[in-house]
């Protein structure tokens, strides 16, 4: 049994954790897939002015966290040169102007880079056929095949539940219904929250985890217990009290004391705010000196410290790094 528990944990890490679906045993989890552009705070004290503005938010939103750290090591001249190269990538139609749509698409591209890299990494771990497709049988063998029947015993239901959940998700990701996934479909399987046609399975899995009495609704107690099991009956921390207020004031939209399936969907996959669009508007507003609602190369480079960071020093010996972004 102990061996099985270890193996089951490995399966969970390899499959379900990689798909970004949190587990009920985790304390103070956030199930919502409202992926913010960065962990940085954009404006301190919610005051949108220069005195409260945090430029690191813009740097990470525009470049990604790792590349933002890279730019911090460059001189202002090198930052401007690198930013000019990025401008060419953003200006898709090569008309010498960056529109809000082009800038928004670039920011979304930066944010989606993690998903692409994670998908590629896991894709390489599986035995993909000569046709470039991954079969359910190959995935099942690679993910679950090393668990022998003799290891199941009383935990067999947990094991089968995990595999059944993956099979359901696989079937939905398999849009051409050939029993195989290509790289794009595999990305939808691993990260269903980012594919509109996968939204139902994300809601289903969340309901299965939280709705313990199987009544098709999530009560306030189920909602709180999922985030904070409180097996030791400790006094509720402040964040739990805040979550109770969130449930009453925002999650339970019809005020019937429960979240129905639609309300759960609005909670975990919110669609009423586009962070990429808001950031694109902010960057244009701060950089568009002639007021034509588009950005020239000169306008972007002149405001390089808004888009990217640098050492901001007057002496040389900058660290040498690659030029490709």
C-alpha cells in the first residue's frame, strides 16, 4: 500500500498537476484560471499615477519574467536595441506602426509561451508515432502502465478515477475523433482552461472535486472546505473570512446560497476582463506622444524604460547576451 501511495503521487504529479487542475487536498488553493500577466502589483494603493506606478509589472507583462530579468542587466543603449528588434516582431503587417491589437496579441503570445514550452517538454516524454500523433494507449502505458494490478487493492477506485478523468479529457481534446492527439490537441489536454471547447471538462472536474454531496451545486461549506480543510478546527484566518465574503457577494450571483454549474464556470474561467487588452491600452496611452492611437518605433524606443528595464548606468562593460528574443 505504501508503494502504491508513492506511485499514485508520481502519477498525479506527472499528469494532473501538469494540467494545472488543483487538487482538493491543497490548502488555500486558487482554482480560478484568471491568469494574470505577472505577480507584480501594477499600481500601489490602486492609484493609477506615476507616483504609484510599478514599471516591473509592465516589463514582465511585455517580456515575460525571465526576459525581463535579462534586460535589467543591459545598458540603456542595449535595451533600446533589443526593444527595437522586438518591435519588428510585434508589427505584424510591417507598416511601421503598432496597433493596440498587435500589442495585445504580442502580450498574449508572451503569456502563452509557458504553455507551449510545457507542452513541448511533456510531448517529448511520450512515445509519439511515426505519424506525429500520440495514441491513448501510448499515453496510458507511459502514465499508468507501471502500476501493477497487485498494487491497487483498496486504492483501485482512486487509480481508476484518475485514468477515467484523463480519458474523458482526452476524448474532448481529440477533436477529429481519431483516438490520437497531435501537438495542439495535446496542449488542450494538458491545459484545458486555455481552450474554449474544453471549458466543460474543467467545470466538470472542479465540480467532481468540490461537490461532495453530489447535488450538482457548491455550498459555502464545500467552497471553503476545498480551500481550507481545517481538519484541526483552527480559528479561521483572515483570508478565509474574505473568501466567505467573496462567495456571498460575487460567486453566488443569484443569491440562493449555492454556486450552480454556470456560476462555477464564471468563477474558475472568468471572461469579463482581458488583462492583455488592458495592458496594451496602458502602454499605448503612456507612449503615444502624437495621440494617433498607434505606436511608431521611435515612440516605443523613447519610452524604453516603460517597456523594458536596464542598468541605467553611464559606464560600459555590459554583460554580453544573445540578441535573439
